[in-house]
């Protein structure tokens, strides 16, 4: 089977990896360079935050997220980066004035899915057992089921893996327009449209949601798992990476703008981080990264098949949380 994948970001790569197992010959087209430096999947923290996303999302997010958590280890092992997956849970806390909101947040999760009953309340001693550097916080919760994928390592390793496979052809810096899809449908047995925000002309409800993240470095903090802090404006997250580095995010702005980080966002993210732990005040800001995530009106993913054209889009901020399970569902009838 000859397959064209239009859009070689996170979804496109997951499709390619799965179709290779089925013996397909694959041609990847992407407007970005093949290393995916500008892809939303490269910007992401890679959090598998089943419960944190459930507060304002449909139950399908939870169900697909559970399945993806089961699928990710094998995907990463195949790429030779099994250690890029970590499932050590999440610690979530808040400032004392926000404790009522934190309690309400957890209660809303427990009302939605029975698995949320496993969320553990923590006092200062309990927080310190999981994350000693947060022991000065008096209240928090531990969510054991959540994890994280090192998104940058996945993007880099999948690039190497696919580039070295003789069944793959990779055409970079090619922007495929809607009117050109019909031509590809004639040339290939299957065409997968996974262009993300690049498909706005054909998907009228598709929009971009801007996200901004910071990369910091400090050896004064040693988090061993993702940490979330309820914030009046954001659900602030801090995700540890090797070499004393952390990804801090994320803003969520209704905009297609990919310009650099705004002063307002930078101040809010960094002040919230400093209030979480003052030692972050001496951290070094390595870089600021912005990107837009594809979302539809209902913020749910789209799988649509018309003839030999398969469209997968709208993963919003749930790319790593839902990606493997959405691709599995989309390809289940593809032989």
C-alpha cells in the first residue's frame, strides 16, 4: 500500500510508525523542515495529564488518554528511547488563598470518573515525601496515574527512525494546499491529512490556540515528576527534563499568532513560578517558545474518512495525551 501523509508533526509521525508495521510504503510531506523544529509537537511538554484536563473536557479525553498511556511505552521502546517515558504521577498544589479552588478542582474530577478516587490528599509532610523541594506548601494532592513523554526526544528519535527506513520518503518544506489533495488521492492508495492548523481552509471550524512555554535551568530545584499549581489565570505546570532543565507553561490564548513571548505572559508565568518556590528566582531562562495548537469548536479531535482521504485533526492541547489512541482508532480499518 502506498500512503501519503500530509503533515509530519506528532500525528503524522505516529501514523507513519504504525503503517510501517503493516508494510506500507510511505511518503511524508511537510511545510516544516524534517527535524520538526517548528512543529507543535516539538514545543509541547508531553504531559499525559489525564485528570488535569478532565476538569474542562469531555470524558472521551480521559478514555483516549488512558489508552495512549498504555500505548506510549511500546512506541518509545521501538524508537530506542524507552526512558523518554515517565509515569510517576503528578503533584498539584496552590497558594493558601486558592485552597478552596483546589478542593473544588479535585472534587469535580472525582465526580466525573471513578478512577479519580485514587487521588491522594497531601499535607506538608506528604508533599515533601513526593517532592522535598515543595515541603513548605501546606496542602496538595498526588495523582498517581499521570505521566509524561519527553516530547523533544520523541520528535528527534522519530525523525531518525523514519529517515533511516527505506520504506519512507520524506519531502520537507512543501506546503500542500487543499486543492492539491485531489492529485495526491489519485497518486496514492491512502492520503492522510494531518496538517494541523495548516488545514484551516478546508476545515472551517479549525482554529489555532496559542501556547507559550519557557525553558529554565537550575540546580537549586530537583523535581522528579510534573508539578502543577492552580493559578487564577493558568493551570501552571513545571515538567522536569534532564540536566536540571524544566519546561514551564502554558498560556492558552485564542490566536494564530506565533510571534515571540509577550511581556505579560512572561511576567505572569515567571511570577507564578517564583511564588511556587523562591529558588526559581535564580534559574536561567534558556529559551521562550511559542506555537499554535489546532482546535475545533468543541475542542475534540476529528477523524474523518472520505474515499481514500483520511483526515485527523483538532487534538488541541491533548496531542501527546490522545495522539496514539486517536491514530489507533483512525487506522483500525486500514489494512
